[in-house]
C-alpha cells in the first residue's frame, strides 16, 4: 500500500483513536501495578512482613499477564476473521468494566478471603482484554498507514503505554499530595479506578468512529473469493504456529528485554524506593511521572528514526544501552536524591523507548495479513508472561533474599542481552508492503532483475 492510499487527516484520526484507546487501557492495567505496590498489599493481602504482602500482591499482578496470551488467541482469531475494529471496542469495554469494578470492591477487613479472590478474577479480565488490545491497536494503524512512515504512525499506539502509566501515576500522586495517608488507604485509592468508567466512555465514542483496516478488507475479500471456489482455511492460530513459529519466537525475543526493563523501572521502583530506601512514595511516583512524560513524547521520534535507518538498528541501540544502564540505574537511585532518581528513570525510559517505539511496526511486518492479528498478539503476549509478569516478582524476591540491587541489575542486563541477540539475527522489515504475503515478496525478489554498479538507481 502506498503512502498516498489515505489522506493525512484519515491516518491522523486512526492514530488518535488508537492512542486514546491504548492510553485508557494501559491506565487501567498500570493502575493495578501501582496500587499493588502501594495499597493492595495491606488492604487485600495483609501480612506481618510488608515485602511478603507486596510479593503476594504482585503475584496477582502477574496473573493478569497469564490471561493475556489467551486474550491474544481469542481476539487474534476473531480479529483475523471479522476485523480489527470490532475487537478493539470489545477489549476497551472489558478492560474498563473490570477496572471500574475494582474501585467498588470491599477489602479483606470487610469480606475476608473473598476480597483477594474477586480482585484476582477482575485482574484476569483485565489481562484477557489487554491481550487482544495491543495487536488490534497497532495493526489498525500499521495497515492504514503507508510503507514509508509506518514506524512513525504505528509508534503512537505504543505511546499509549507511558501515557496510561503517566495518567495512572499522576492521579495517584495527586491524591497522595492532597490526602492524608489514612484517607488514601481508606477511600482515596478507589478514585482512580472509578475514574476509568468516564475514560472508557470517551474512548468508545472515539473508537467507534474509525474505519476498518483496508489491508484486512482486501485480504478478507480474497479469502471469501477463495472459499467460494472450495478452498478451506485453517484457524489463524494454527496457521501461525504451522508457518510463522520463527516469527513468533522473534517477537518474543524482541519484547523480552523491553518488557522486563519497563516493569522494573516503572513498577518495581515503587517498592525499592519505599521499602528498601525508606523514602516517601511520592518520590518514586513523581520520578516515574516525569520520566513517563519524556517517554511519551520520544517514542514517536524513535519510530520515525526506524523509518529512516531501519527497525533493527534503533532497537539494538536501546537493548545494548539498557544492558549497560542496568548497573547505572540502581546506583543513581541509591543516591536517594529526587533529581538523580528522576534522571535514572528518565534515561532508562529513553532507552526503553528505542526498543519500544519501532516495535509495533517491526512485529506487524513479521506476519502476513491473514494471521497478523494472531501472530502479533501471540508473540507479544507470550513475552509478557515470560518477561513482564515475572519481572516485579523476581525483582522483589531478589531484593528480599540479597538486600542488594546487584542481582536485579544482572537480571535486567541478561534480559537486554536476549533481546540484542534476537534482533541481531532477525531480518529487517522496514518498508514491507503489508498487502503482500511473505511468499509473494520472496517470489517477486527472486524474479527481479539484478542491479549492477553501472545501472541507474
């Protein structure tokens, strides 16, 4: 599809709808992570040891990740069958409804063990919805945008992650600043969850107005024509593992270091600063808030750079940089100085952005249209279980056992090295025509005339 396929206003509306929707969904998802570190450990999982209560709270945090691959399979299947747009509306409703319900839950003191059980069920719904959100949001932008600027346009839904985190952290920081600790623990923590209901209504109003992906509609028309002639298609998820399992592994490896680094820098730091350094929670919240603001505005810049020099070089810069920064990061945080902690978080998120910005286009371009939603969702969500879900748990356990940040730095460095190796052996995808299958592209390349040094460009 050429860059002239859609007028600028059209792609801008698609990007706005995806960005606002992903921001709301990530707001909902990250809100739980922040609350797990700050209040859920005492209100829903009371324990004599604060770190043990936090660890249990983060286990339920991880359960949300466990549901994401299942959401990726279900949403991916129907997204490849009936379209991206319908599934994006469903995912937003599920996520918003679960988050709003969390704000109404009675605590452990009120209903005992049923409180953590209900919280865990709602967390599963959140994870299931988010498992289908990411693939649909980045695909509907990738498939609307042109080949030359896909990295830039597709990076905007990625900015929804720091946007949602910034929104969640900002609301919590605001409440913490104007409320007493007792009021925040009593009822103040519920406000951000209940606010989700209003945000979802805004997101739905915008999201229902966008058009379906033209690349998907073209592929659907071809599939219907083939079906009329007797051709039978396997389920997209079966096709993914039959023909694109290498791409799924590439997607997992590409996300591995990015996922782990993000949750350590934005979620685990809340535990580290409050429980290990004995600093007020506002120190970590405000540092993450400032870092997320920089992260939000620079992700599209990394996506645009990947349009110029390729997805691989930009991603490799981020992963190699993160492997080094893993050791610098905690040294700066240990200074207990707010400006220095903010610097550590901001640089960490800048390096994360170099991995995250090109990722939407990079992973989308790995798969053919008829399995793209399933393949992109499965690769990204399996990585979330192996990486993001376990990152805060492993980090808290390492801190609890060693009372030092060095093992956590080694863990973060190893994750970045895995991403570096994966991206180094994955072929470049920049400029791929998403309307053509990989087989069609390879066949066209095989029949293309050779270009010699004396031939015109």
